[in-house]
C-alpha cells in the first residue's frame, strides 16, 4: 500500500496539469489513436512491412501514413482514406498501461468498448470488442491483413453483447504489435462476413532493425480489492541470410494476475452467520485470477522480386480461476452432509489458442502483385469445476465428487486466400485504377466434448437438481463435431477520377454450405472541396452467416434472476427442448450501411474529422428471453414431458429482431511544437451512438399457450441490445515530450448505461463517469522507465439498487457487470524497458 501511495503522489500533479492543459484547448484536441510520435509508414516493396517514421513529425505529416485496411491501393494515406480509420501505434498502446489489445483500444477510441464480466464462469476467458455499440459478431479482426478466428466460448449471460461469439483479442501480445488500424465502416464486400460494424487490423512488428528489440518487466495492481500483477514481455528480431534477404521476429508476454474482489455483506447477512448465508467472506466478485502465456513468431524471406515467403505463428494459453455464486447451507443446491456451511464453487477454465499463416507474395509480369496464403486458427476452452457438487447424484447414489471436468468447446477455422492487384492505365481516366480481385475458401468447425458422467448426471425422478453446480457438464448427446465450408470471390476498383474526386467500388460473392449464397457491394467517394476540406461517403450492404457456435452451442449454467440462482439451459435450435419452445433454424443476417463525413485540415498541425453513419441489420441472430419454468408451472409441466433435464429456465438463439444503429464519430488532433519546452500533442474525440429496435419477431404459439406472460424477445433483452453500451463517449488527452521525459494524460467520459428490467419498476440507470489515466516515461540511454495509473481519481460505477433484480442479489454484489469501465477502481502500474 505504501508503494501505491507514493505512485499516486508522484502522478497527481502531472495528471492535474495535463488535464487542465487538455481542457483549455478542447476545440483543438486530437484523437488518441492518431498521435504523431512513433507513427508508421509502409514500404510497399516489402509486402506492406511497416517501418517507424520520424518521431518529430507533426500530426498532419503523420496523416500521410500509408494505410492497408479498407483499401487495395498501395499508396492511400490516412488523410486520403475514403472511409473513417484510426491508426494506433505501439506507443499509443503502451501509454494506456493495458495488458490486452481490447483494453488499450477502449481507452483510446470513443467508438470502441471492451466490457468486463464477473461471476460468469467460462465467459471470463474472452472479453468482447464492441464497435459503435453493436455486437462483437460484427467486428472483423485481422492480423497482418489475414482473418483471425473466433473464440469457442459464447456469451449466454444477461450482460452486454449477449449471444455473441467474439474473437479473443487477448491472445495476441501487445509486444508483438507495430500498430493497429481500426476501420469504422462496413466492409463486407471487401473482407467478407462479419465486417458489418468495422474492421480491426492488428499489424505485427516486422524486420530486425537495430533499436526495435526490447524486453519489458512490469508490475501493477489495484489500490483496493487485490488484483496484483506481474509481467514480462519482449520482442527480438533476427536477420536471415548473409545478404539479409529475410528476417525473423520473436515476441512474447507472460502475465500473472491475482483476482479482485468487491463483494460485500448483503442485507440479510451478518458477520456471525456469513458462512451459512453468504456475503463478503464467501462471495468473490471481480476480475478472474489468471496466468497468461503468449508467443508470436513471424518472419519473411525474399528469394527474389517475384517470390517472398512469409508467415506467423501465434500461440497462447490462459489459465483462469473464476468463482461462482455462493451456495448457502440450506439451499436446495447444497448437501449439508458435505458442505455444512455452504460452499463457493470455483471454475477453472483454460483457453488454448493457435493461429498460423503461411503464404507467398511477389510481383510478376507487368507489375502484377500476387499474394496466396493459408490460415489456420484454433481455440479450445477446457472447463473444470472444483469445490462443488451434483446434488441429484449424491441423493440418488449416496455420494458425489466435489470436482468435475465439465467438458470443452473448440472452434477451428481454415482459410485459403488469393489476392491479385495492379495499378492499371485505362486511358480515358486521368489516373491509374487499382484493380484487385481474388478468391477465398474457408472451412469452419465447432466441437463440444462431453464432461465426466458425474458432471451431467440427472435425477430420473426429477426430485433433485442434477448436474455439477455452477456449470453442468456437457452430455454425450450434446457433444459432437459440426462443420461447414464457404467459397468467395471479389473484385475491387479504386482510383482518383480527378485531382479532387476519388472513388472506389467493390463487389463480393459468397456461398456458405449451410446458409446459401449472397452478394455484397460497396461504393465509396471522396471529394476534396478545397485544399483543407474534403467530404467522404460510403454505401454498402453486408451478409453474416450465423456462427457455428450460435447454431450448436449448449450449456446449463447458473444465472441470477429475481435474486435467485437459476439453472439456465442454453440450447441449440435442434434440441428437443428448444423446439418444444418454438425454436426454428437460424437464418443469415443482412445489413445496409450508410456513412457521410468530412475531413478538415485548417492548419498544418490541426486535423478534424466528423463522420455520421447508419447501419440497419435484418434477422439479427440473438439469444431469446430466458423462459422461466419455475414461474410458469404449466410450461414447466409441458417441458417435463419432453425432457428430464432439471433446469429452472431455458433460452435459444433466434432471428429475434431488426435493428438500426445511428451515430456520429468526431476526431480531432493538434500538434504544438514548443521549441526548448518540447512538443505537445493534444486530442479530443467523441462518439454518439443509438441502437434502435425496428421490429421484433413474434412470440411462438406454444409460449402464448402455456405462458402467456412470456415473450420471445422481451423488455429486458431489448434493453441489453439498445441500452447496455454508452450512448456517448468522449476521450480527451495529451502527451508532452521534453528531453528524456514524456508525460501523458487522458480523460475518458463513459456515458450512462441502463439495466432494463422485465417491467419499468426494474429499470436502473448507471450514471456517466469521467476516468483520468496518466503515464510518466523517463528514458536513460537504452532504458525507459514508466509509472502510471488508470482511473487515477478512483471512480466506481453507480451501486446496484434493490429494484434491479438482475444484478442486486441481496446487496452482496454491489456493482453491475454492465459498467463500461468495470468496477475495480484505481489501477497503478510500473514498467522498465530495455531496448537495443
């Protein structure tokens, strides 16, 4: 605690000064994602290899950075982009003090969120990246321009992004990243399914240049509630061959983080009886404890101009310890002969991830660029539950294990991709036309592996609750391997029609073996009205086939509903229970995107952009309401005649709604050279986003008959879709560099979010909060020392109120998982980096 206090004292005057500096020039601030120091340029002769640019460049000079996302042109810069795009370099990411890509992006970009969860079992293994308030299903993640596979875990809980199967961006170490390009625009015609809200392209470090090698040791923690961390990361490059025609780079990260806990004594619990009734001494509510190992090996070797071999391997493993809800002594979910004072289940989840790319590229013939690659992605989530019990097994047989292997979920993806491009002269046009075309073949596989027999045992009479508490094991009937394949072909044209007018058009055809065929298109225009002002706009449509996880995932897990621990079954649409409740096969989602914006550079060092957008999605694949069986006896009796599974509620995926997202992105940046006083970079950015429901699917007749008060997609589910992410988010920040010192301060305002109840009486609004982040760097020769704090002023979200039946749970869990910035308070960190 003494160490944390000393860090706070050191950072406070700097943070206050930087915050005042930023506030005084709000009209001239810039986006944290497009700062000048450490920017990158692209050498198109080496297959898009990124190289550091001069740190002294102004922001406007950096806007000439060549981008590789959202365009096939080899010389399109950030300032000339036909679509809004953010470029974040490694210094931007490191200044946040974040351990994961998603966390860093959330602190830097107002249009992107990275919500946390708590007491959600295996869900804590994967946090979603949300762009423009939409499901992470609509964010395509690329690594070095190649599609990255989704995680195997689905979000089945009543939290933000419910029903999604996100990409696990935490499997990629920040130490391996050169920069990140975030395309805030629909790009399904250019990249295929999933690219509806936008694209996150993570560009790895390339080459073996002296000075690009580093090792960093760090320590961090929260000033309350635990969460101490230590880490060791680095990246080292090696030249290949006597003539240095190739390179190899090794990057890694090790993180050991203890869990946090912000549970409290509940309203019905006293210290004397805490072991029997739950409370702070038994509930654990916060971040999961974890050990994270990440390793990336990437390289390239140019045999000649016509052929360069390239590729990367990304391997990671994350072991997490996450606690479930406390089972009290007298609960029906307890056996007092085994746990006389009740018990706190422990979920042990291991997420193993592999991504590999091997490809060749070069220039042949009359300057035709070709790129052929094979990509393989794999994610496996193993789950084990300790300190728990199967009540039915104990009551029927007289004994039960207290730890269970409950099964695993696996996702695999293989892609073969061919891209061909060339700048061609069409004669009647004043400038070359970039012609790009290509084809792709993709195979998706999803598997569920059964758990121990004891983990899924059910009472044949239905008297006692079956399955391992917290997370019931996967049964042999649920287990299986599922697959599909798809083919795609695209063409993309882009040119400057005049000195002021640029245009792009893309078309794509895709065919999925389980979802049929689709055609997507995109038209983009940019007009340079004056030397300092340009307008840009796009129109596109998209297509997303339901993921295999959405089609085949099944689990029985514990979720809070109306202050009760509810055994909730998430069933695939082919399951007899789901079909009895009216489930139908999932259909593909279709989208239409519009965007219109302006880019203004009134001064050499001042850049401003404003982009409005609308995204309409039809047949959105979502989880249905959780249908309570305990509150609807007639429905429970009906389901009992279908299956002997002992559950309290059931839900399934369905094409539940048509939605519309409307919003505005504002980004500005200002670079201030101050001579001997150093340089100051300021930023201000904002996002306004509103998700609206245009229509909701009708409730199946069977529910209307047996439980007329239930809806297929009711009020609480609608609220998670439309009000669980901030409608507004602002990011203000600045970096002052002088001599060997660098000082960063950034302030983020997260707008309010709402937990919507089944009725208006259950609604609760969580107020907006300002969070201040600071970092101080000092460089001495080859060393850089950093100290910093996120949420320096120690802000917490609004406390849960009693009427909020989804979050309250007798006051033992004081904060909602809907908080967009978590609920762990002030986070302090320190790092030491050696470069050579």
